[in-house]
C-alpha cells in the first residue's frame, strides 16, 4: 500500500460517485529547490501550493497523532496511540 492510498482512493471514489470529470497528473514536490532551470507552470503552481499548505499548517493546525479512516481504506494500524497510514516498505 502506497503512502496516501486512502486519500487518493477517496478522491477517486468521490469523483466517480458524483460523476465529476477530472484528470490527474503527478507533480514532483520541492521543484524550486531541485531545479536548475526555469520552472514550468505546473511546477510553479506546485511550489505555491506547498507554500500555502505550510502557511495553513503554521497558522491553524494542531498536531494529532490519531487520524480517521476514509471509507475506502483497506486497513488501519494504531501503535502506541498513533495512527500508521502508510507502509514503511
């Protein structure tokens, strides 16, 4: 099971249930620190998304070691009060 499988599957099922016509593309993270040339518009938008997510995390988020399962999640592990949401392998 890959990291974020539960979130990815929930997005897929929501789109399917409500017949939302979408397309998905992978965007590599942290391109502003890894790239040596001019960034594509996709990369620029990804960098901005990461900045906005960081701003939100700093301003509003509270750390929670326990997370709730999405309906399509095949399994959940709780070890020492912390939810394990991805396989380390």
